[in-house]
């Protein structure tokens, strides 16, 4: 895969990328759990096929104490008992909004979110999902390569 940009997107559009980074920073005070946010970011990135973001958020999740098994099972979260009702609601909403053209954000998924998140958290969660989808489009669209794993990690 060949990157499409020769320059760093942050240098090419500094005001826009700073605004997106500020949005990301705002999620720290949102009331959403860090682990939940990383699962949401990873799931949207899986759907969008964004290797760069999957690598980034899997790494961040592991550093924050997420288990390998929960990361492995994320693609099949509906069939797994490893996720809480709150995480399941967030993951359903993530899938619905990431695929909004196909799903139309169904009432059934919203009801799950409504049962687990207060209104402010619902807005933060929805903005988080929109944000990771924007990052995915930036990285996939410009063919950003994820970092290579250290040679000692192989095997």
C-alpha cells in the first residue's frame, strides 16, 4: 500500500486537525469510560477497515489494561459474554452510526443506548463515533500505514 500524501495531514490542514484533536480531548471529561471509548474506536475502525486506527487503539487499549481476549472477540461482540450491557449498547450504536446509510440508526439500537447512557453521554458517544469515523476516512483515504511491530514481537 502506497501512501497518497507526501506530507503529514496535520501540517497540511493544521486548523482542521487541531479542531479534531480538541474534540478528542473533550471526550476525557465526557463521563464515558476510557475502556468503552477504545472499544468504540476499535469497532468502528474494524468496520471501516482502518488498519492504522485499529493498531493505534488496540495498543492504547492494552496499555490501559484491556484484555487480549476482549480485543480478539470485539468483531463478534454480539456472540460473546465478555462485554457489559453498557458496552453492548455502545457497540450497537457504533455499528448503527458507522453504517448509517444502511441502518438509518434504528430505534431498537437507540433504546439500548437510552437505557445505559444519560442524554449528555448519548451526545458524547455519538460525537465519539463521528470522530473515529472521520479519523478512519482520513487514514484509509490517504492510505496511512500503521507502524510496524518491533522484530522482537514476532513469533
